[in-house]
C-alpha cells in the first residue's frame, strides 16, 4: 500500500508547515484515474488510488477551517517510457503490433491522446494559484476524458 501510505506520511509532515503559512496553503495528492474508474485485474492498485481520493476529501474537511485547501490530481494514461514499455509488453503478450496496442489505448480516450508530465504539472500550478482559491476536496482528472480502463 505504498500508494496510500506515501500520501499519508507526506501529509502528516507537511500539514504542520501548511498551518503556519499565510500564503494560500495547498496540499495536492497524486492519485490516478483508476481512483475514479476502477481497473479490472488491478484491484489492489485501483483500491489504493480510491483511498487517496478519500484521504483528500477527508483532509479537505479537516483542514479547510484553517484555510488549507486539499485536492487530488488523477492522471490518466501518461505518455513516456513507462507507458511505451507497457504497450510493448501487452502487444507482445497479445501477439499484435505495438501500433495496434497503442491505438487500443487511445481509443478509450475521448481526445485520442495521452497526457504528458507538463499537463499534470499545469494542473498542479493551477491548483496552487489564486484562480483555484475556492477549489478544495476535489479529485481532478487530467486524462483527456479517459472513458474506461
């Protein structure tokens, strides 16, 4: 349960410092779209990501009166070396081309593209900005509208 424990331990260390801050303190948890959709054959992973959403919502309630906002970012399929490896492995296991496997992944995303690290970072910057001053307790997907896993 490193997915959940790491978020909890981080929050436990960060909250005392956030309580001392007067500069729009924000805590952002990193989850996964699996924490919104579920994930067949990956129940332990999906459960830990759902728990991060629950932790986020609970901390938002607890810390809101002290002016601390708490939100979670739920990335979808993130372009990069890890995803390329997953696609290659699944393609080999299914006996199809990597291009065909990639198209299967993209067909589940309304925008037909993966997100990248910059997309996730942009959401984090927005959540830390004054423009998001009334956003708390939210689990925000950055996924191009991933329809199912």
